[in-house]
C-alpha cells in the first residue's frame, strides 16, 4: 500500500499541470452565457448571448514589454515571402531623421522601403509595382509609436483606379464583420482565404495566432483630371476582400480590438502588436504588421484572476453606462454582445514611459444599434475591457 501511495505522489510531482484546474475552472467561466442588462431608464438594453473564450494555459504571468523597430531579418523574410518569385531591391537599413511636431515636441523618424524591380508609371516617375514600407518613430520620452511594416501588392503611387487598393486605417476605413456573407466580386471562400492567410503569417510572424476576420471594400477612386481623383463613388458596386487579424501568443493570446488611437500626452502613443492581412482571388493584396514588442521582464509569475461572476457584475453596471449618452438625443441604444474573451492587453507605465505592462483582460465584442436605426457593426470591436485581476475598467484608447 505504501508503494502505491508513493507512486501516486511521484505522478503528482511529475504532472502537476494535469492535476491542476484549468483557468476556466479556476474562474468558473461557462462556455456560453446569456443575460440582459438595462440602464436606469430602461432605454438602453444590452443583450448578452456570447461564447466565452478562455485559452488553455498553465499560468497567467504579467510581463514588462518594450516596443521596438523591425529587425532587418524580419524585413527580408517578409519581402521574400510576399514578393515571392518577383525580384526585389531596397535597403533594410533605416533612414533616420529628426522631426518636430506642431506643439514643439520632437521625435526621431525611421523609414525604409523594399520594392519589386518591376516598375509602373508613378505620379512623377516610375515606381515599383509592389512595395514594402517599414517605418517607426520614437518620441522624446523614449516611447515608440507609429511603427509598422506594410506590404502593398499594387503600389498606391501608381494611382491606377483599375487596380484593387485596400486600407484598414482610420475611422472611415473600418472593417465590417463577415456575418456569413461573401465579399463582393470575390470568389475565394472564407475557409480557403483563411488557410492562405495562416500559411503566410506562419512564415512571416510565427509568434502570431488568428484573432478574427471581416470584410473590407476597396478604396473608391475615380480619375477626374490627370492626377486628380474623386472618392464620391457608390460603394454598393465596390470590390471587397477578406480581412484576417492576427495577434501575438504569449501564455495567453493578445486580445485584438479595432479602436481609435488617442493622441493625448497621457495616452499610450504606440498601438498594440497585431497583423492584418487582406486577401482576394489574386492572393495577398495588403499586409499590415503593427508595432512588435520584446518581453524585457516578468512582473508576476502567475496572476490570480477574479471569478467570472465578478467580471459580469462589473459588465452589468458599466456596459449600459457606456451607451447611455444616446438616451439624451433619442431612444437610446440596443447592444448585443456575442463574444467574451480572456487575453492580454498592454497598459501604460507612468514611471517608465518607454515601456508597457502586459496584463490579462476580458473583452466584450458585439454590435450596437443607436436610436432604432444606425447600426455600429465593426469587426472585432470591443465595447468593454475589464482587468481580469482586479475588475477595473480599461479605456483602450488611453491605455489604463
């Protein structure tokens, strides 16, 4: 009997993770949840009918991270994969330039460009048909911002309206959810496009995992006079493409969320690391890789997370409040949360402005209808972010 007991103890020491509760069990999170939240007036309603995603992990550390520039080997690897068999040229060495903003603050700008030797007629001179732009910027306090690697199959300097051009930057360029439909003028299925996207990203940024998808219409341009273009075009007939989002995978994946970036001095001036790839029948049309990070320290080896019920209590109080402003000018809002996810988010460090902290959070994704008619339906838009450790609400624009 003693031998059997000793054997069991040995197994427990060898395989502690197998015996420990999963994170889902630790926080008592269901696989799916339904609920309804109301504002005090009853005008605003938040319908919860959501899958609850809790990644598998042995622990949930809290990390100290620092934004960085893209390395030459990352540029070269991306160029070889995206340009494919097409010959390309350009430098992986940054051109460095000082810059002064309108308010007198200063920064250092880094930029370089790789492009195909095949050229087309640009606005002023011949340009590469396909291009890979790499840029970064460091503020005077050491914080890095606006760092990206962007591949464009058709160089926008060609200004050829017959070529598909896509852009996911800015409020006017928001991506809509797929919602089971096929993009206009695009024959490749979602499954085929996603498989293609995952194969490309696995070679360019193997630390990234799939985070979401949507559909994006091409940029609308019509030539009025030589070199002058109009965007006043009916969007119904525009070509569309699949958009797939990827985020870094640490112990948990980073939660991806489409949101505007605040530019105040007390906001996080650099965006979260993510990769967006746009695919249509002809393959990869555009690829955006934003702001890589390095882990430079571990602040906690394992975080204790709040019970899921406590998180939902915070959501029940705050979600209606985030939409209550629409009650002043109309009938209020009707929100529907369809996805709740546990993952990482970077937040500010007031004592170290050139670094950030990676913490676990819950994000609430869904759609909202305002005043009975206007639908705010954005792919991967989080309406609420809650700190999974202490239940505080985090504003993604400001970073705390």
